[in-house]
């Protein structure tokens, strides 16, 4: 049985596919109707609507610079391998056609999943739970070993093992990691606790007191050993109005917001972003313009 060739470590390997269609323009792209595209059935990202309005506004102003990587289906349509957010934003922007690069011969679900993972991992668009679920699918559904998954995704084998272990945690803790109210490092600390009530106690302290990963590891170590720290005093719980304001800001700007209050009044607002693309989206949500846009409007 022929062995499937290994995937490259990034999108360059997709864009330079020597089997791609020759019906392309000088930039290696072809323009197709947006209605002929369909989402990748193996897309690992669950929340693809984050910041789409800002991205759609950018597409209205400047058009789509980066092509969508697709494969042709048996029905003659195109399934997206990389670029689903751009496709969805293009629909919102009202674009009729989009540039694509065709990769032929991709029929296997495992390969479609790998290609989607490569794009999202390189752009850091996946939260740890989405990465963990995708790795588990490659292991369980497509029969790859941890070493094979690590090699194809550019990970260390230990990284794959640690990600998959997150799926052993209760659903509420997995949801915390997905919402970024706690990090994968916090979640790994909780894996040390086999007792569910102890996990719940530690989770409550981590989230409400906003413990660092090191502090969470120390707390879980004490709980696992049965020791209690009589000097430990939880910080005051954040008022409900502040929590609601924090969540409202997060929804509005499409990024995790953190509201920190000072005991004597005042405080600070922290907005988190995972990469420069999300920072650009965040800036647009706040009404900021780039130098190019200011020059065009002057």
C-alpha cells in the first residue's frame, strides 16, 4: 500500500503544490464565485466568528490579499483547506468572488484536518482545547501515533501528550480553558488532583483569585498532599458589576478583557491578543486607523 507523503510544516507547502491546476493567474491564483466554496468538514476551530465584522470591513476597503487554499470536491465545488475566516468575512462584506489556490487530490479526512491544523496553529488561532480535540481526532480516528502527530504539526511529542491529557479534565474546566479564563498551564496543574471536589476547590481559587500558574501549581501540590495553608486568604471576589462589564467589553471588542480594580479606587483594563492579526482586529474595533487608511482618507 502506498504511503501518503508527509505534509510540510506550513502554508508554503500548500501554495507550491506541483499538482495544482494550471488555470491560474500570474500570482498563482484563480478567482471563483464565493458561492462555490464550502467550509472544511474537518475544521478544528469551533469559534470562527470572532472579530469577523472588523475583518469584513478590512475586506471592503482593501479586498482580499491572501488567497484561500481549497480542494475540489466530487460535486465540482471547492472545500476550504485554509482561510475559512476570510471566506466568512467575505460573505459579510458582500464580495461576489474570492481568490483561491487549488490543491488537487485531497480526499482523506485526516489530511484535511492536518492542513486546517497547520494554518490555525501557525496563526495561533486555536485555543488549547481545540488543539487537544484535533490531536485526539488524529490519534483516535485516523490511527496516528503521538510521534506522527507531533512530526506533522511541528510539535514536540510531549506537547501532544500534554494537550491530549487536558481532555481528562471535567467539562467546566475545559470550558474555562476555551474561554481563556484559565490557561493550559493552570489546567495541567489541576490534572495533579485526582479527586473531583479538590479539583473544583482549586479551580474556584484559580479563577476567582486570578492565580498565576506557579501559584496554582503550589496550591494543587498542597491539596494533593492533604496540607492546608492557614495563612492563605483569598483575595476579595470581583464585584458582579465589574465581572459583567469585563464580559461585555470582551464581547464588544472580540478579545479577552481583564478588569483589575484597586482597593483605593480606580484600576486598569487589560485587553489580550494572541497575534498581530487579532491586534489589528482589536484596533479596528476601537475605531483606530492605520497610517495607510489615514493617508487614503486625507
